[in-house]
């Protein structure tokens, strides 16, 4: 049912841009309608990805839209609420994404053939409907659970050909030694930011200064603006400073893992804030990088001599936050310590593939998330070779499969029941589709 969910981010704008002067209602679901333009815009988006024409795919699009309208209709019957703050935050996130892809607000307006305010209005309705639909769908399956016995039963019922192959996975720990930044360099950055702060209070535009001088390319093009974020979304030092501000006020210089900032509060809505900032990153000198290399080579000598264990070296020498988790690299998609080796970055994969379990690499330069360089030693804690899924090694994964199947079953039951209790009218020209559910009564 969610086949085309990701396409909505772009194709929904095409509805307004490409709709004819007289649109047509293809279906009525309770108080909701499906328009020809909705079907056609998603189908055109599908074709634009290089796919061939297919009546079956168009029918899938139609059924997906029918399902979404059924969820939205139910949300309104249940008096579910989506706040303006939630919608505004999501609008900002999506417009920020479009700007990052296209380069500027002006190019976004040009691409969609609309002013920013028109895009925001159209996108606001789309987002509200999506949030309503998602909340109903979550509610349908929120209580679904499976017992260990049900997981085993589910697995034993699978044909051998249906049991998935689990790719090779690894668990990796690291020691990071970062180049030291001199206090003199830090003071220069603080002084520069304080001069910007004074210039704003004397009448200069914070947005212009951010555009000209900020080292955060993602926000600099928007005058340093981040858009609405929730408490907990930002790094702690930045967040503490931002939430203390009054509207229009500018913070003192804040140091974070990304560099040095000054922050201006644009607007606060409860536990959400919209801020702009200027970031100045520390620049690593070749001398500092060389000294980091010498330091990590000393760590390597201690490890090879057995003077210190890898775990103790992580705690004693590592300059990275991962030291608080025994140096383990977390998979950002699953938050697990296991990584599919083929999904790793090429540089990381190259090193890990050549390590034996329990062994560690020679020090090498690594690029950190903030784009600075540091030296790193990697240790391969565990390697699980490619294999057919089994209950011993892959219980959590099989449990997730079992839960998803059970959720899908609950969802199909809900759809069948709700369809029977909802007014539905389908036009003859789409009733010929072979739907999975009985939309045509």
C-alpha cells in the first residue's frame, strides 16, 4: 500500500502544476475524493523514472490512493488532530530538502512554477493528510506483538526458497585521534564571531552575514536558518544556548563538535524553535595532523606490545564520542552495532574486509562527520558470514518479519471491515482494475 509514498514528496506539487482547468472525480471515499490529476501525476512520476507504461501499475496507484483516502476519512471520523506546528515543521524540512537539491528558493519556485507561499499552502494540505493517514495506520497495528513461539512457528512455515539470505555483517570498534586545535586558533574564531554579533546589533543583517561567512553550506544559502526543530534534535551545547534566547536575541559564542557558532532565535513555539546561525569551523593544520599521526602510532605500538587492550585504549586515547560505547560504530539506519559489509563506505569496507576477527588495522586518515580529518585504528570484533537466515543468529530479524506480516494481516482485516461501512463510489473506467480489496461494491 505504500508503494508510492516516497513519490508524493515531488509528485504532489505536479498536481497543481499539471492539473487541467476541469478535473475529474475518479472515486469518492466517505467525504474524500480521488481526482484524475492525482492518479496521473503519480503515474507520470513513475514513467519519469524510466519505467514502461503499465495498466497494472496505474491500478496499483489508484488502489494506493483509495487506501490513503480511506485512512484520511477515518481520521476525520475519529477527530484526530494534526497541529499547525507539526505541519509547519514538516513544510520547512521538505522545502529545505528541495532547496538543497535545486540550489535556492528561486530555483524551487521556478521548478514548480509557483511562488514559495503557494508551494507552502499546497504542501501543507498534503502533509496534514499524510500525518492523519499515518496515525490511523499506526493505530490499527499498534498493539500487534508476537511471542517467541509465534516467531518459531512463522519461521518453520516458510519454504526453504522463501528464507532470505543474510549478507555478511560485521561489528567494528574504533580509536579516533583528532588533531589538536590551538587555543590561539579557537580565540580567533571566537573573536570573529563576536565581531559578527556586534555588527548585527549595530544594524547589519544576520542573514547576509550567514550567507557570506557561515561554514554550514546547508543553511548558509538560507541566511543561516535551520527551520523549526524539536528539543532533542540539536547537539546539546547548541540546543542549550538556542532555547535560552528570546526572539531576535543572539547567543554568546557556542562551541560544539562542528565548530563555533552564534545563534539567533527567530521564533519559538512551545518545545519547537526556529533559529539561524553562523558556523565557523576550525581548520586543521598539517602540523596538527602530523602530530595526531605520531600520537596514534604510539597507541598502535602499545596495542601490538600487549601493554594495553583495545577496549582500554579506546577509553584512554580515543577523541570520539564512540568511546562512550566501547568504540563501537553504530549503524545509523538500524542503530545496531552490526553493519552489512556491502553497505559500508568504500574506504571503511576496504579496511574491514582485510581484517581477521579480533585483529586491528594500521592507523589511517579518516574523514569525520564534520568533514575534518583525524587518524583512526579499526578493530574487527565480529564477522557473521553470508548465510540463510536461522533462528539462532537472526531471531530479531525473523521476529520483525513475523510482526510485519501480522500487522499486514490486521491492516487487511481493517480495510475489509471499513470498506463495508463506508460510502464508496468508483467510476466505471477504473472499476475494471483488479484490486486486492473490494472497493467496488
